[in-house]
């Protein structure tokens, strides 16, 4: 199924990518360029097109990712799309080679890098490799997921790159830190800030954005933009009705899971509400409810109808469903619940580890469910944003009654520190209220 509105949106997106590729050709030494993108806008696709453009201009390109999984996937995609391009995947010693096409060389010793024209490695590896690389420099440092890269890592390795191109999603989670960060709050040198905000302290740079989300369906794009991306203009690549999921099997009589599944497939969203009560963080009832919804979708058989469905099976497979939570003990509870119900193959992980991934249906444990206070961790705008933006078709939020009451009693005032332009607790508080308000008509009592 195709549609005129979607085609126009994709035409705008393609025109913007062409403009960015033209800009890359003229990028001068000492310059920095940033491309902001909403969830599912095709950031990695842009990176894989920027690399050969720079190589064509006879430039050495260093590609910086945030995880080994991202580096491996990007290396494979580059190798497939550019079979004549020689790529070096720089890894840590003892790294288990996951297998690459023939034009990818795996190398652990940075001193043996030589004159490789395209090198892909994580931000950690680039930081640790600086001593061995010595005076080696690259014409371009191309950072994928720049908002998830700690600024301290860029400060440590930035001298290797004569110019920088950064591509990132400003709505996602910031770099994770295991130490108290308050000592640096408001200071110009803060190693825990992301790479983009770190550079903003030192210089102005070119700033552009991608105008379309290719992942989020039309019924979700506007809500997501209002909640998480108020400063970023974008639309969906498809129009309403272009993507649909249909259930073959009938709802089980009296089943809360079936009622939630029906609501999610009808509206693209659903909120499953369990009764309010004091619970431990790894709430077993929430875990069982989330797993039950996944089981209902799989047992009743979901058929996919969408405009660009050639990449996917017609029937929704377990691997296209994700269960997401905020904490590892909650993930453990979800996995135990899934196992007890005989569910296999469904992705189950924290928001941090689901970041960057895509599914057809996401069932998310609401960060504030059962909480006695709205802490900065659970209010963080990026955590809710990740959980609410992984889906191509439908997202279900599972939580207990009382979340709105908790938010009303926990209005954050912000510390108002000089040098801090964004308070993520305030942004998150606003996003939680807006999202819950917009989705109130999809609520199902469990």
C-alpha cells in the first residue's frame, strides 16, 4: 500500500539527505556539523551514505559508535552497500569476531592500523587507542548517536579528527554514568555530558535535522513529537491507515490481555492499568500482565498490513515484539514471567539496551508504576522516550493506577543552575503528563 502524503514526506526526507551529502562534500578542516533526528528517522542510513561520500573526496573517515553491536551492524551494512570499500573494524583484544563480509578487516592493535581509509570502532576503543595512534589523524570523525556519547570520551580522542560530523537523536537517553555527577553541574567542563552539549560550550557549529520518522506510524508521530521533540519539526513517512495489524484469533472471554491487545491494535496505543497498591520495584503482577499481553498477541496470530512490508513476514513473529523496563531486576521479572507462560523469542531488556532498536509492538513497563516518589531517574525524559518510540505499529504502557496523582504531587522545581539549558526532570515530568493525557482514551482496566 502506498500513499501520496507518505510519498511527499519521503521526498522531503530524500531531498534533505541529498542536501546533507552535498554539505559533507564541502566540510572544511576544523569545522563541526550536527544532524538532529527523531526516533526512526534513518540516522544509520545517513551515516552509511556519508562515509562513501567522504571517501570519494579522498578523505580518511573514522566512524565512532556507542556500542559494539552498533559498530558491527554498521560495518556489515557499509560492507554490503559499498562492496568496493575497504573497511577496518577496530576492536578490543579478545573480541569475539561475529563474522563480516570479505571487505571488512578486524583489527585489535591500533598501532597496526596503517593507512586504512575507513575505520569503525566504539567511542571507548577510540579513547583507548589514542596513545597507540600517536599523531595519526583522520580527515573526518563521524559520530553515530552523538547524544549518547559521553563528552569526556570526545575530549580524550577529539584531536584525532580534523573535522566532525555528528548524527544523533536529542530525545533519547543521555550517556550513563556510575558516579555522582553533581560536582560538574553547570561547569563548562563536564565529562558526563554528551558529546553535542560538550562541544556547544566551546564553539558554534552547523545544525540541521531530518524531517521524517520512517519508523513511527502516523498516529504516533504527532504525539511523540509533542511529548519529546517540541523543538524538532518532523512528520511520519506514512499516512493514517497505511500500517495496520489485524488479529486472526478471537479474544478470550474475560481476558484483560485480550482487551489490551484489541485496544492497541485499534488505536496503535494502549494503557493497561492495574490496581494501585504498594509494591516492590520488580512488581510480579506487572511483569505477568506485560508477558500475558505478548502471549495473547502470539496465540491469536497478528497479521501485518503496511505500505513497505517487503522486509517483514506477514505474521507477527516473537522477535518483532519487545518487553521493556527501566531496571534490570524488572527485566529479570519479565523474563521469568515470559518463561512461565511459555513465551520464547521475544526481546526483553532495559530502555538503555533497547535504545536504537526497532520492533512492531512494544510492551513497556511504565517507569513510574508503583513508585512512591518521582525520582530524577524515573522522570528522565529520555527513558520514557525510548520506550515509547521503538514501535512501527503499536505501543502498550503497563502500569498501576496513581501515576498521575504521583506526578501532581511531585512537581519538579529545577535547580536553575547557570550553564544548564535543559532540566531533564522537568522535561520528563511534562512528557509523562502529556503522553498519559493524550492516551487516556486507550486505557484498559486490568
